[in-house]
C-alpha cells in the first residue's frame, strides 16, 4: 500500500516541479513588465503564452489524472 501511495506522490512532485518552473518564469516576466512600465496587454499575452503552452497543459492534465487515481486508490482501501 505505501509503495503505491509513494508512486503517486513521486509522480505528483515531478509534475509540480515542471509546473513550478513555468510559474517561476511567468512571475519573473511579470516583474520585468511591471518594472519597465506596466502594460496589461503585454502581461496578458505573456501569461497566455507561458501558462497555455503544451507542456504546462500536459502536466496539469497528468496531475489531475494522478490526483483522481490516488483518490480512487485510497477510496478502494477504505481510507477516505
């Protein structure tokens, strides 16, 4: 049982690491835009470009699948 939970935890951490990298990139770019004269359109375009890239969307989807699988597994064990 613990090995299966560890597997889901490791997968989720890996996915979160990738997503976190993109969130860091987004935040850095947002600060650059703020420091160089705020431009709402530029900020929105940058956000859409970074947060909607295929890798981010893929990892969010995989994270959702992992969460659903974990919930199902824990439910089958009667732990939730």
